[in-house]
C-alpha cells in the first residue's frame, strides 16, 4: 500500500472519520476529508491522489456524481462511490462516470459503522491494481502506436473478422484511406488487389508469409506495385485474433 493517497469525500463527519480510520489502519494515507463536490475538485488539483472515495449526496450545489464526472474529464484518478443511494436513477447517472466501484452504505443500527471494512478494503485493492494494469496497457499502446506511425513501411492491423483496427500514415498514403474512415472496414475493401497472385485473399487468415509485387488499387483508382507480408496476431493460447499486414511500394516495378 505504501504511500497510497486516498481522498475521502463525505459530508457525514462521523462516517468520514470512520472511513479515514479504517483506511489508515491498513496502511493507506488520507490527506484530506472534504464534504462537497466543489472541495473535492479543488483538492484533486492540489494533491497527488491515487483514489477517491466519493459519497453521492454532498453539501453544496454539486453532488458526488457531478464532481466525479468533472474529475474524470481532466484527471486519471479512479473513483469508488460509497453511498446510501441505490435507486435506479442514481445508479444510471453514476454508471455514466464509469466508477471503479459502487459500495452501498447501510443505515446506522446496532453496528457502529455503515460500511463493511473488508468490503471497502477489497474494493480499493482491486481498483488500484486494475488501474495500474490499465495505465500500463495505455502507456504500452501509446508507445506501440508511436513506433508504428514512425516506421517507413505501411502497416494495417485487423481483428479476427478482417475488419481494420489500425492503419499507420504510410498505409493511409498508399491506400488513399485515412484511418478514421478505414476503421471497421473490411481489409479487402481497403487493401484492394488487382493481381491474380492473391486469389485466396478472401481468406487471409489462411494466408501468411511474404508476397512479392502485387498490384493494389488506391481509393482514387491509382494502381501501385507493392511487396509485403501477412502475419497472424495470436493470444497467449495461440488463438488467432487478427492480422498484421506490412507492405511497401516496389520502386522497381511499374503498374500497367
């Protein structure tokens, strides 16, 4: 848990202090307790936070859902709702903000605390772990995209249905398609082949390896000779999840 910083946003002071004590007892740090959405946004701007525990009904004009939505717009901080509200309207509003958790508080009764410490701790640990993995994946994806966009070869990636998921700028130049328009299109529509060499291109999952001097037709009708290769994208179990098509213009051939 180390120096994990958690902001508690709760307008019931006794409950807020109970939450803080429960968190600190297992090693988390609670730098602040605030009672309104406006204060929560201010503290997010001031502090280095790892997670926010947010009640929905708060002091002030901004409730927890609105506060979480504004925080999500600018900051990469997971939010867990800890609230007594479970009506459908509230839940649907909360879902839009894509919270990392939604824990219901119980009314005060014979037990002192309106929440289960074990449930709260589990939700926090899962949220922090998932957020760490998701951030790592986002960073990896950004790094990979930067590399693919900088290479000199054209690169097109598809899913298992041969629908395009990615094109780099070189592929856009050679095919005449921009990635925004190509996403979701069939590979055959974008990488349009004139040559008889790839008659079985309708079944590209069966076709892997290199190819030489085929003629492709760009979106504006320009014909171009290209060389390249097709490789499967596989998951850790060996299942085919898609294709990567890498190709380049052959400067020694002239399309007729």
